[in-house]
């Protein structure tokens, strides 16, 4: 048993909902256990896994007293997170999926931002990386509006949650939540257990409608694994119907007491979900070889044809070589991160200046991850650059600090 003590009043409860992620859960839990904020409890719900996920979690329970295993019922991520939330004792709650990971300083930096801004919810950017390095890592929230910290109100939050367009979507981001904002009121706010997708978006939207303060920071401190078998890459009509039902219920809340901008954003979201539902039904009709149903759906929702064409283009791109952009040159097998400007020597790469994580832009960190995607080994020139190693190893490269290992 680890000597790590169980905090009587942990500062943060990390909620990890997982199912059939035996190949990834070690990385997720090690990233939680390795946080610079040590006053944690890590509540892991195994949602009726059929592989060795529970066994892998058990090894972490034995190694670290802060980790607790909770048995789920297979009813989806919302229900699993609610089971963990019912046992959470931390002043703050952080969400981590069982196939993702966090930068070691993520919770430290998010808590610092919450203290400075007084926010009840803090969202950091995500660096998405493809399993096996099929495509370069990329930011989930990209572009000018997402390069600076910002307060996000309900209208902006709803507006910036498109689906199937490839545009940045705030609902993907995993929140740090003030637990008192969840447990306040008569019944409190919990995850909607009907939702198999979009459950984080829904929770945050309802908290905003109840008056919570949301702060976004551009640093990508959460590492989001894209893989074909994950829930976020499967879109079923049943899941979209649940989202649409939730959106209609929430629209009544918005209509009762929110701004005109929020009311318009809510109405637009319902329209978007109707088009997506038609698209999923069109796909099902095509698979069933039912031309009459295809014509009926397309006539009733012409936007579904645009979504179908977009899905076909993306599917072909993945099938025939992944990204449709220019092919990138392979990096050195061994890369060194250096603090000072290098002299052009092969296998050396500048870490983002000035060498402090807080001072680096999200774009610099994304560029570092993209540059290192093919390296097999990455070595830091000194321990002062260790903050950048997590960004350089998202495709499985081995990493070490030369100074920490005696040169």
C-alpha cells in the first residue's frame, strides 16, 4: 500500500467513469495520481466493463489510498458520474474520462484560475490526439476567440456547441466544478442519466442557467484520445433523440428567465438537433437499402444531405490515408527539447519560450505536440523543461529529463 494518505477533506474529487478501457486506464489514473495538487480523492466507476478494466483499477487502489473503485451498472457515463458524485467529498469536482489523461499541473492551474476569477466552473482547452498517431495532435478549441481567457455566459456556451461541423465545441471540454454549485438547492444538479453523449454539455448549461460563473482558459491541459470505438465517435438515432428531448425541456427553462440571446441560441440548437436526427435516420435507411425512406427523410430535412456528404468525405479521407493535408516530414527518432535557440542541429527542438508553462500560448503547445509526433524518444535538456514533456509524448514516445537522470 502506498504511503499516500487519504485526506480527511480532499480539495478535489476526480471523477473517472470508464467502460472497457483496460488498454488506457493506467495512463488516465497515473495522470490523476501524478497531479501537483496532492489533496485528491480519485473515484473510479467501472461501468460494467467486459474486459480487464476493473483489474487494472484494482492495482491502483492497492498502490494509492486516494483511489477508490465504485461498481457501476452499465447505464452510461451520466449514471456512472452521478454514482461517483454521490460519494465525492472534495470542495471541487474534476471530470476525467478513462481513456484520456491530464497534464500533471492541470488541477493546480485550474484551481489558481478559479481563485483569481471567482468562477464556479473552469474549462481548459483540450489537446486531441489520435490513437496510433493517425493524424497530428490538434486543439479542440482553435482560432482567435479561444486564444485568451474569457468568461462564458449561457448564450455563448450554447452557441459554441455545434455537432458534426468540425467547428470548436465547448461541450467537449471537461469541467472543474465547485461542488457547492452542484449540491445547492432542493435537489441539486446532477448528470442527466438519459444522455449517452453530450452529458457534460448539458450539466454545464444547466449550471449556467442557475447562475454559475464559467471561466475558460486557453491552455490545453487535458489530453483527449480520439479512437474509433469511443462513445463520442458513435452517433445513434436513440442518442440524438435523447439530446433533442433534453434540449426541448431545457428550452422551457431558458424561455422562463434567460436573455433573448440565450433563447435564440436554444432555439437554434433544437433546429440543429432535428437535422442531425434526420441525418442518423437517413444513414440507417441507406444501410437498410430502403430508398423510399431515404427520399422521405431527405425531402423533410434537406440539411441531412449536407451532413451525409460531409460524413462521406471524412470517411474517405480516413480510409485512404488519414488527413487530406500535405504529408509531413518524419521527425528525428530522438528529439531533445532545448531552452536556448538551437544551432540547427538535427534532433533538437526549441521548447516554447520563455520556458514557463503559464506563459506559453495554446498554439505553441499544440505546435510542440505536432512537431514531436513521430519521435521515439524525447529528452529534456534540463528539468526546467519537464512541463513540456506531456505535450511531446501524446503518440507514445518515451520521454525523460536528462538532468533528472544524471545526464
